[in-house]
C-alpha cells in the first residue's frame, strides 16, 4: 500500500510537471465561448429561482448571522474555511505544474494551523504569504479544456460548463468533508455544509451586493463581472491585456506636397510659335507721326 501511494504521488508530480501556461492555455482561458451565453434563456430562469430562494431563505438567515456574530468572528470563520481549503490548492497547483504555489499552500496551512488557532487567524498573509487559490476548473484550463458555455448553477451561481465540472470535483474532494465523514453524523455534516453556505453568502452581502445597486439588468451585470473575475483567477491575477473592441484608429495623414515655386518673371515667348503683339507704348513718349 505504501509503495502504491509513493508511485501515485510520483505520477502526480510527473503529470503536473508537464503542464504549462502556453498558447493552448490562453485559448482555454479566454472565456470567449462563455461570453456568448448560448444558454441565456435557461440561465436567466435559474437565476430567477436562485434569487427567489436567496430572498426567502438565505438572506434572512444571513441577516441574523451578521447581527449575532461580530465582524471579527465572521472573518475568523472565513479564515478557517480558507485554511481547510489549502490542501485543494496544493493538489491543483501540483497538477498545474506550479510547484511554488504548491509549497505556498503547505506553508500557509502550517503557519495558520499552528499560529492561527486552527486557521481562525490568517498570520500567513501578514508574513507575506498571501493565499494563491487554485481549483480544478483552472487545472482543466491548464490542460487546454475549453470553458464551454456560461452556466448558472442552481444555488451556487455563475460558472461555465468546464468550471461546473471542476466545482463538483473540488466539492467531492474537499478534505474537510472527508474528515467529517469519519467523526460527524450525517445531520452534523449537513449542518456544516449549510453553515459554510451561509458564511459564503455573508461575505457576498458585505461587498458583492453593492455591484447590483441601480443595475438595469442584474443577470447581465453578474455575468459580465463574474467572467472578468474568473479570467483574472485563471491567470493567477495577471491576465494579459485584451484588445479593445472600440479601439480608435488614428486617421492616416498624407504628407502635403507644397506647389513648386513660380518664377518671378514669366519666360519670354517663343517668337516662332507665338503671334506678334503690338508693343506697349510709353504714355510719356510722343505719338508716332501720322
């Protein structure tokens, strides 16, 4: 069993070392297909259902949660969930061949678990070790899997077809859930999942809702904002600049050619080709004799 585990780890590292961010990844991370939103009608229906459920269930619970628990406590719980997610960051970073980020995840998990009381305090960020999140949707993009259409997931919100699959893999591979299966009952595990959803919704209430104020089309606003955020995540916070669709092309100014300088005196006419004209008379001279 031990030799199999070592072989599996070696294979994981070898496969991860083959991944790289080249043109294939840039095409996969462009999200052009998602921006077209071919499933818009269905997505809008799901968004309406999500909004109704949120208003009837989640928002009242989040209001009570924020009223009962101070900001410091909510921040500590969010830090704890982020700390529990570091093993997933590590695994996806290895699969993507980003070994520096993989070691960053291990460092953060160690520092925040030991010094941050199980992750309630994020001391790693203060030590210049900010989180570098990696998910399986990003891993699929690194291997050239295209995003597919934009997808509004029931209860979970914006995604793409590729990232929806990645979300499912990350959800099933959640180490906190694996640990919970050993020590928690089914009811306790459902409560844990529900509490995590409430915590994520509370974080959205503290910032994300401001984006929708005064929006004429909430669905379109959310889609546009999410696609920008997701593209930034896929490129680890440093996406290449996009060409501007409305880029103004400066008109081409042709050089102005000045006309040739005219001679100060007209050239003398050719006597052989030009008819003779009477000579101009000087008004001061006497007239010719009759």
